[in-house]
C-alpha cells in the first residue's frame, strides 16, 4: 500500500503517485490495532456543532470547549483550525455512545497525519475519516451549524465516496411486501426503507424494485425484467412511484423470490450491470416459510446472491424465518420497528458487502463524480466542483480477520480545476477547451456544464452530477467521442459543432478537432477540443526581461486570474503572491522553488512590451475627451492570447453605465480557465478588420445601457495569420443610438432635402446585429429584443431568402416550470425531518396505548396520513428543450423584398453596415401583415411519449466497470448474519433525539 509522495502530480496526467489518503489509511489501521475497546472510556473531544458554545452561566458546553478558528483564504475565507480536526455526529445518534467515543479516541491519531499532509502539499482542501460507527472526523477543524430545525442530517456513511470505497459494485433487486398486513405505518416505514436503500446505491450499481402480494408489480412497469443504473435521475424516478404503492391481498413471497433470482441471472448474462456482487433486499412484515426450495434451486450451493431481509414492525413472530434466510444466503437480517430505526439498520448490509474486500485487505482507491462543495461556492466564481479520492480502512487484528470488520473510509477532496492545470488555456486557442468524464460517461468538468439554476440563488440542479457527455457534445449523434473516452482510449475525432455564447442567445459554428486519453490512476478520461483556424499557427517574440517586467507592472495591466503563470499554491509562502509578483520573483531568481511556465512568461513579457504604446494613445484620447462634455466612450480595453489585458477608463468608476464589465462578476467578459472573453471570441470569428457590436445580455437593468465594440488584431490580413489580440470599447447606448440617428438622417442630395428618411412616419428603421438582435429602434422598448419578435413577417422573408439562417439548438440540462399538485402525506414522510417527527408522534402514541390501552393512533397520526389539500403550485424540474438561434449570411450585403399580405404589400430593405456585424433594416409600416406572427427564440420542451420515455429509461450507454470486484471470500464468517431491533437499548438515544426535536436551540 506504500507509495512515493509526489505533490507535483499536476506536472503530468498521472495522479498515481499522489497519496495523502494512503498515509491516512496506514495511520488509522495502526491506531486501531493498538487500541483496546473500553465500554467505560470517558473522553472529551471537539464536537463540530458544540465547539465554542457556552452554557447559561458562560462555561463551555460538554464536548465543546474553546476551539481557535481563523479565516483562511485557501478555504474560501472560512474560519478553520489548521492544527486540529473536529468530529461530527448526526443528530439521530448519541454523541457519547461508547462505540463512538472509542472510535473518536483511536482516530485522534489522524490529526498528526492531516497536518503533515497539508504541510507537504498546501493545495490540499478537506481531509477526513468517515467511521463505520457513524461519526465523521474532518480536517481542518470547522464549526458545523444545524439547519433551521436544529438538525444535523449529514451521515458520512450515506455519501458516495464512503459507499464506493467500502463495497464493490452490485446488482440489487428490492422486493417490497404490499400485502394487506402492510397497511398504515408499516407501509410508510417500508417506503422509507426502500428510499434509504436507494441512497446507498451509486452510479456503478444497478437495481429494480418489485412490489408483491398475490401478484408481482414492477414499480416501474416499463422496466419489467431488467435492471437500471442507480444514477440520481433513475432513483428519483422510482421514488416518485413509491408513493403509488398501497397494501391489499396476500403476500406470495415464493413467487417474488423466484422472479428476483431469475431477473438477476438473466441480467447478469447480458454482460451489462455490475457483473460483481448481487443482492436481494426483502422488505416485509413476515414470512410464513423459509422457502429453502427456492434457494436450493437458484442460489445453493454457491450462494452468489446475498439475501437481506428487513422485518417491518414490532412483532417478531416471523423473525426466525427471515433470519434463517439471511444466514443461509450470506446476508444479514434486521428488524425495523420505527422510522427512526430505518437508516441505521439499512446501513448494516454495507458492512456485510465490505467483508470480502476487508478479508482480502484490498485497499481499492475510488474517485467520485463531480459534486459541488458548499464551502467552495464563491459569489464571484460560482460553484466549486470537487471530486473525492477515498480508500477503505480495515481492522487488522488477527482475531477478527474472518469477520471482515470495516472501520471506515478516509477521503481527500480534489478541486476539479486542479486536474485541468496540466493543460494551460493559452495553448488551446481562443475556442479551445479541456474536459473530463467519468467511467460512466458523466461529466467531471466541461465549460458547458451548468450545475446551478436561477443564477444568483445558486440552486443545484437535482441531476447535475450525472450529466452525460452526449448531452453537451450533442452533435456527436453516434457517441463516437463519448464511447472512445469511456473505454479509456487515446485518439482523435472531428466534427462540426454549434457552440452557444452570450447566455445561449448567440451561436458560433465551428469545426472542432478532439484529442483524448485516459488519466492514469483514476477512472477519468481527459479530452481537449481545438477549433480549426485557431491555434494551428502561432508566433513568438523575444524581448529583454527588464523591458518586459517594466511594462508588466504598469497599473493598467492585469493577468488572467485563473491561468497559472506560476504555481503559487504549492508552498504556503507563495500563496499570497499575485501572478505578476510571482513572475518577478521567478525572473529575479529569488525563489528557486517557485515553479513557473517559462514559455508563457516569455510570451506575456513580449505582449506587455508591444502593447505598452497603447497606454499613451489612450491617455491622449482621454485628454481630448475631457474637452468634450459628451463622454460617450467609457472604457477602452485590450486582451492578448497570453491572458494579458489592459484597461483604460475615460470616466471615473462611479460614472460607468455598467459596473460589472471586465470584473470578476462578468464571467463571460474576462479570461478564465474555461474560455477567452466573449468579446474576444466573437471578434475572432469576424472578417479581419471588422468590428463586432453587441448589447451585453447581463442580468439587471444595465443590460440595455451600453454597447460593446471589439475587433481582432492579426499580423496578416488572412485566416492563416494567428490572432494576437483583440481590442474594444464600451460606450453608452444612448451615445451610440444618437450617432446612428444623426447618420441616418443625412443624405447625398445637393439641396439637403431627402426624399425619405428615418423621420418619415411611413417607415420603421432598425439597426440589428448579425444574430438578429435590435440595437437601435424608434421604439426604445425594442432595444435588445430579437428582430423576429418586432417584425415577424420581415424576418420570415429574410429566412426564406437566405439572408439569415435558423440554427436549431438543444439543451439537455434545461429546467422547466410545470404545474403540480401537492402530494399526499407519504411523500412528506420520505423527508428525513418529517419522518423523524412522525416517529416521535408514533412513539408517544405507543406509550399511550401501553398505559391506557386506548388506541389514539388514528387521531395522533392523522396529520401525516390524510391527503393534503390539492393546492396547485408550480415547480421547476429537469427537462430537455429545443430552441432556435439565427446567423446572418456574410456574403449577402444588401437585399430588398416584398411580402404579400391580405390586402397590401409590405416592402423592406436590409443593408450591411461596412466593416461591422451590423445591418440597417428599413420596413414599410403602412402595411400590416396579420398573416405572420412573431418569431421568437423561446425554448420548447421536447415532449416524449410513453414509448419514448420507456426507451430512454431502458437505454444503457457504454460504461466502463471499476477494475476491482470483491463479491465473496472463502474465509468469510457468514454466521454474523443479523439481529432484531429492540426498543430498550436505544431509549436513551431516542429520548435525546426527542428532546432535540421538541426543544430546538
């Protein structure tokens, strides 16, 4: 398990030697080996919720204590403790349970390794140990805050990194008893049990749910006879169907077991699924037989399918039969009496499935899909996507070897951005980008991945972590690129693509060449997209270092924040350096351990020198402008292919019409790790020497207050010449419009009288851009509106004549608003908080029954079981949409046309404005064409009929299984196979949870 620690793993695509997690595993197993369990151990520890909390008299509360916290910019300015870890325990568990206290005691040895790992590699983020007992040790130490109900619901054992590291991939069939005896609370507990089982399944697992009474009912009838991947979308889909289950009839368990075995056998033979562990989860209130004939036919003697029975209810008459099934089939039996028992009892099966891996002492390394780390979400940078690398921790004591005891899982977080630092953006060109996918084809990182919706509110999309590559590179209809990457091949692929920019309102048609390979030591594959016409040709310049540094330090110069000119994150002493400061230290030779990109620095010094004269030019313009009260131009800016930018303000910052432009808030307007600025990219696609004008589609009212104009700078006036830079200006919209109206009213007549002008009431004049958006119109409310909405008839004619063309785009990450009715009480019970309150009420009801022998159950429980009032409401759900974008035909400079309407003919003229992307359109407004409606760019939801929905559910794209599998071990002690729950031992924990719920802090 030993490996060489190499923090400089970013220098190549291999991450094989990067092993803080290995050091944590070794330390944890050694600490546990030396520890003897003591049920009476009294030990204080820093509880993440209680640290720095005071009681009524001002003393530190128990398990809290004084815990020094200081803001740290590496952790997004959160207050952390870099010397100690904290321990988090879910609300439904007892903080001082002997198993937890013992685990906290021996795992304290990890503190030293946490600190040492961070000192070796300061780029590390969070390190942690998730215990099989339920507690979570996290470094650096940080205070946890309960939700609005005073609850900490986080349980590390439910996290994907824990489950993937602890168990092998699995195929699971869940059998749910819906016979008449399962009515009421039992069915509610059964549904919650199934939902909790689904929580423990990940993207490498496959499942199906079958309800049974005297007949079999596939919860999703479309998936009769097959299993589906346990991704977020599929699990949510099945949860919706759980609400439709109701109890009646007689339970025929032998029929259900037969169906489950045959389903697993048939599915395994297809070669799809996990092809590893197999299990049947049985959720029932009893079994009248042991059904050994079924097991003898389908599962013995190999016992390849494990059986996990969950007995629902307080009665134990059938416990022996169900436990026998578990013991005879290498499974585990538990009894679930209340909703509070569900989560802890469901977890037991994970420990059983981990046994073979533990006995084999196989410390498999797992990497999760991308997820949003709440602590790394910044207002100006958006979500911080992370992946977790994790390893299991085993008991190495000889006396427990055949029991295969899993102690927990260690994990370290890796920002996805770190994986891309091996590919500098400047080498990818203007439209180039890097992306990575998982073994299941899901996006780890891609510029077009949109994990959040309702920007500003930062709400996560429910399925953001399982967006497939084919949903963003959708032009690859045959999944050639996706499948090659999933299968970890190295190669190339080319296709024409339609890339949306400017919040999806504009489109660029490009031809991309894709290069892909696997990232060794991980389940990921990396791809790079390069657009033809960019990046193939480049130039290099040479300047004196002194000259370059002098010009680089000018106040109007900035470098791309997210580009790595020098790696300032590897050593703590470099962390507070700006890139310009780091470059200076590197060139001065004062920091020999500072690692920098020599080639990029040479190029950026060259750019600093050759662009320096523009500062004097802008200064002279500013001086001239000071004599002009107009001050229509507010900003001049320049950007180069090395991420260098120069900005000059012609007005004081407070007077800028758009405050966000060229700031961190303007994500599309600045250089970042994913893309060049939008104004740079659009200028690069224009004919050399022409300006591209546009209204920025920002949020807020300022989106109609300014106009941007930019142009690309090339060495030669041809496409083979590399684009060296782009320059532009921001001007007031009112200033731009005034200039247009002044120009449009001039005419070449000698007497100065024009036969017709834009002042004429019989015509409407518009200035539109190459995507059809109105910059100038007599009706100011049309500014920024798509021309087809204002003049549908004219736009229809322009499309028919070829002056504009429609491009159909697809959005497979859309969010649609639908009308929904409130659901019944059972769906509320699937929420852990409401489930907890239901448990409390049920517990008190049972107490009243015991004392008074009077059934208050129906009265007390009614508020959770009755149907809620059908109050209609709208909700946002994931959907697929189709929408159009429009592009002008460059070769058509002028067009005239007539449109036949009901009783008149509508005439129009469109003419391109030279050296720009603009068109002037003059339309006869005397004739109204009621035959033509407006043309909009509104997205339309793609509606799938039931047959198509079914096919999409059944569709299984290519995926690559994890390389390791541990379904069984001959030394496994399969007689450790279950227990029944009992109320008495858990009274303390239940009462504590009751107090927390009834008297939240």
